[in-house]
C-alpha cells in the first residue's frame, strides 16, 4: 500500500507544477512576441508599417523604423517651423566659398546681380598651392581649360565695366587689381595662352548647383600652421580640409604636388586626419570609374605618407532624401548620375576612407518637385523630410557599420552682424539639425559651416560680429556633451579678430575643427 502524500509533499508537487506552467506560459508569450517582432526581439512591438514605408524605399528593412513607434508626422514635427518660415533648412547657406573668379561673357552688373547675364560665364579656381595655375570652366562650351594667373589678369585687370567678379577674394593673386573690374569689349573673353586640361569632364554649369561652390586645392601657408597650433592649444580635435578633385582633373603631376603639400601640413602631431574631397563627384567628373580611381590613388598616397591619420571625404547623395518617391529617385539619378547611392557605396568600398560626411538641407528645389504619402496624405518633400529620409537610408545602406558617419550642416551661419534668432528659435534649430541626427540617427558628429567666410563682398558668420555670442553659440557653449560632437569649418585666412582669438571662441562651442588649407 502506497504511503499517502503528506501536506508538505503535496505542496511541493503543486509548487513544481506551478513553476512548470509558469515557464510554459512565459515561453508562449516570448514566442508570440518574437513572432510579432522578429527584427527587434521581445523588447517591444514593431512600429506601424506606414512610418517605415513613408520614408524608405520598399526594399528597406522595417527594423529601421523609430523604436518608439513615432509616425512620420511626429518625427518631423520639430522641422515644420523651419520649413515654413523661409529660413533654416529651406534657405541654407552655400558651402565654403573658394577663392574663385567669375568672368561674364557679356558685360553685366555683376556686383548687383551676383551672377552673369544670358551670355553665360567662365568660372576659374586655383589648382595649385601658390595659386598661380587656375582651372576654368566655360558654361557655354562646357569645357575645362587651364591658365596662368597672368592670363586671367589680362582679361579682368583693366577697364571700368563689370565683367569679372570675385576679385576681392583673389586679391592675393591679382596684385593691384581690386574690386569688380572688366576687360573692354574688344578683348576676347576666351582666355589667352590656353592650355588644355589633361581631364575634360563634361558636367552641368557649376552655377546650376543650388548651394555648392567647389573648394580650392590644398596648398601651404603659414596661417594653417598657426591655426593647427592654436587649435591644439585649445584642445580641439584638428582636421585639415582640402579638396583635391580639381588638382586631379588638372593632371597627375598637379595632383601629386597637391597631395604632397597637404601631407607636409598634416604631418603635424596635432592633426588627427584630413578631408580630401568636398561634395565628391557632384560635378566635374566624366565617369564613376574616374572617381573611383581618384579615391583609390589619393587614399593610397595619403595612407602611405600619413600613417595613423584618419582620411575622410564629404558627399551629397541626392536620392537618399527621396524617401518612398520612386519618381524622385529616378529624377535625382538622372540629374546627378555619379552620386547615386550605388555609385557612392562603390567609391567608399575597400577601406579607402575612415570617415564620411554627408551634407543635409541642400537641393530644396529639386526635392520640392516630388511628393510622398504620409499616413495616406500627399506631402511635398521638404528639406526636413529629405533629411529624415536620408539618415534612415544611410542606416539601411549600412554605411555607419563600415565607418563613422558625420553630418555637414550649412544653415547656422548668418550674413548680418547679429543673428536674428532668439533663444527659442535657436533651440529649435539645434534640436532639429544637431541634437536630432546625433540622438536618433547614425550620426557621430555634426560639422557647421562656417566660423567665418567671405564671398562676393558678403560675410557669413557663426558668431556675431566681433566674436560676440548669439543664441546658438550660447546654447552650444552651455552643453559640453553636445559641444564635443560639434565641428566647425575654419578658414585661417578669413578671421574676425585673429587666428588664436577666433579659435578660442570656436573651442567654446565645438570639439573639433576642420582647418581649410589653400
């Protein structure tokens, strides 16, 4: 006869059965959760599908949606004021202006218009460190030619008309030639002593670029060395900024000299890296193969000469801002064929660079031609929506898994002596363009254009005149954690007070600086 279970024995069995049932129930719940959310595990429900589909192409993985399940309307809520006021992301500043000269083919009131008339123009920029050799692009013939500075002076150096612009920016090269001058009409606009470039890429008129100006090639000057020392003293992370693409187009000999000049400056122990291309392949190239060759050759030369330094490029990839609009993607690929996401991914392959910086807020007019559906309602693609879509797509492409991704932001510099933004507006702008990308997207740093930049008699500033603070700089200075993720482009030849004083102010609002070389 079996012995009956005691009270204690029964309690043990009941307890064991209870535990088993609890484990079974838990496993069922976990299994259900994992079935519902295969990408995110059991940490929470997947965001609503429309949030992904509105801002990403159909082939993007749904795990890229905001983990809190925010709708697109909520994600871009902070952008709305910026998009509707006509400033901010809508009215972005141009990139760092080059020391370039614009030559009108016909007499034009260049000073008043800021551009040439119907006759078109030729744009020239230096391609060597001494700024004695210049590459020029004719908007009518769409041809590149290379000239000495003396040839340009012959066209622009005499007369009282207004054929040439940007001479103030090139005064170091033009000698006594100052202001906006012109050659008499009998002097041909075609520059003398033409010397064909070794590369003759076909490209749209550079002036058709909404906000992009090419930068000059790397060179050497004492201001760069002074800026490196002053920035290091302020404990800023120091990068050198140089666009070597024009030097590449001018021929391998010019390119090699430009690389060597950059290397000599970057060998300073205080320099952590170099950015060697601005708006890579956006204009001025014949083929993706040529861009790739430039990337590989430049990277190989810089890595060999600068072991331990980081190497970077900055890019504009228009289709990334199209979201789910396939018509927008198609249009952007047709208009900007060398900077499609596939081409840019190819340029970055093979460990040619360590960092990439992606511009935001540009090409407003291009995006405005297209619409996406937000929660079933048609919505024009604003710069804000394009920026949100761009960062999601970069995560989908996995660029942030390959290398650190940074943003290049062009909307904080202003043209007046004092910024017009109050504290609330400055906070909105910083939330949208700096805090948002860093917190919500794969963006490690945001680089601001620019500490100060002078172009066509206009001065753009981050600070107010005289290095005075404004609402933006005050807020950046008050947030050390954010400040460490902010960079600033700095031209040591264009300062407010002096290199040391200006960089001391930059160090209050940023953790790193990109020193522009000439």
